[in-house]
């Protein structure tokens, strides 16, 4: 069974069949041909312009995104401004710094010669005392009584000896009786002198001038003449004063010949607690010939003038021993030397403006500088500041190059 097309569709087909001849006539006209060619030309131009501007817009978008991406990429850091030091060999004194302790040039023990009760201390501990100055007072009353007894006995024996001498001259007594009387008088006179000395010794005086130490016995203690009970205090002579120190094996190894030559011109300086240099120069007056097995050091001692008594016995100091010279070494500021688990190193600027880590062998300090024994060559440019900012291969911008420091 066939389906008939809708009426509207039939009508449209009939109308097209009527208009088709008329449209063919219209399209054959010259005006229509010209209009169609113009429209096609305008369309082609519009299409071309659209493609061109679209391409330009695409290029701009790509360029902008590329610029933004490039801006976000990590940039190479700018060169680090640094100060350089040109390494030049120099000659410096061979110096060793060690801990030292002051001690009195003469340490004198103050001991009592008589026993008794200590009744008074007559000096200020830690103060300067003069020779003969009273320091302690032992109870004198028992010794006064003994002195009175000795005086009475001495008077009696002197009188008896004089009487017997007269009688012997008259042949009234024997020679033995007179000699016994004279001997008894001599003994009594000696006992009198002993009693006088014992009473005098109850006042204990300073045998020498110096700084008095702490009182070992206090008032009320029983003082005896035994070795353990007679010591009362100690006096330290502080002008001149002695400075005692020791050198370990590592320290003596850095000396010429590996030891301190007793015939060399060796001087000693002292560095006080506040960092200042003591104005007097010391000389070594004792050098041990063996190594102390307990301390592992060679003990030495130097003497210093101490007119103002600035140094006190027991004071800890730093001793700077100078002996001989170190040649062809380099002085580098302490801040420029880096210490790590691999040793010591400095940063050296290469020809390309980049830093290179350079291992060095340091010696001791000379003022604010390290003495570099090995690792540097003449003309090397050592970085001395901004050390914390530098990494291997970093570029640096040198400030004006400083000359090497002079030997001190």
C-alpha cells in the first residue's frame, strides 16, 4: 500500500517547476554574473583577513605565555660581592700560645716556733705584708710566767755565783763549789734567754715581704710545733713573679728541631683575661729535661717583673712563647679559614670569577690572622668576607684587592 505525499510538498514542487525557467533566465543575466563574482571576491578577502588576524592573535598568545613561563624559571644568582686578599709569602715569629698559671717567685711558709692557743690574727688575708710585720698572736701569758720564773732563777744563781767567788778568793770554799755555782748561773741565764725568745715568738711575724695567703688556723685553735700543726699561712713574693706552663708533644713538634732550644733567644708574653698584652716581657728561667708522665707535657717557667702587682699567684693567663721564625708562610684573617670534618680550607677566586675550595694547613694564630703553613701559592686571591653566602662554583664580584697583611 503506497503512501501519498503531503499536499504542501506537492504544492512546493509545483511552484519550483514554475520558477525554475525564470531563475535560469535571471542567472544568465550579466548583472547577476558580476554580482556573484564580486561577492565571491569579498568572501575570499574576508576569509584571508580572518586567517591572518587569527594567526597574529595565536602568535601573541603563545609569545605571552612563553614570556610568563620564562619569567618563572629559576635565574642564576647575581655575583656575590666579596673582598679579596692576594696571598704573598712572608716571615713571622714562631709563636705558641698555651695556658699558664702565675705563682710566687718565693713561696714562704709561716710557721710558729712555740705552741699555744691562737688568740688573734693581725693581718688581712690576701694583702701585702712587710718583713717583720706581726701576723698572728699566740696566748703569751704562760710564757710570761715562765719568763718571770727564769728571771728569778737567773738572779738567784748570779748572786750565789758572785758570793762563792768571794769566798773562794778567801779560801773559804772549795774550787768545786765555786765552779758548780758558776755553772748553775750559766744554765739559769741560758734558760732566761730561752724564756725571752719564747715570749717573743708568741707574736708570729712575716719572715719576708709578700702577699699573705689565707690563714690556715683560726682564733681559738691549739697551735703545736709539729710539722702538721705549726703551719699558719703562706707568703708569696710577687715581684718578680713566676709563670708556669707546659708544652705538649704537638706544640713542641712545631718548634724548630722539634724542641725548645734552651740557648735560643726565647721570649714570653702574657695575655690577660681582658685580652690585653701584659707590658713586661718574660724570660724562661726553668726548662724541665723530661716529660711529666701525669700531664704529658714538658714543664717550663718564666720570670716577669711585676712592679704594680698586676699579676697574682694562682692567676690563670695565656702565655705566648716566641722562638725562631717561620719563613714562606701566609697570613690569612681568621674569618676566611673554614674548619670542617675534612680539615681546613679557604675560598679562592679563579680566573673565571668563580670560587674554588682550597685545602690549607694552618699553624697558630698571629693576632687576628691564621698562619697558613701549606696550601696557598703566591698570587692566589683569597675571599675574606661573605663566607657564609658562598657555595662551590659561585660567582663573586671582587671589591678592590687588598695586599697581604704584614708580619706581626
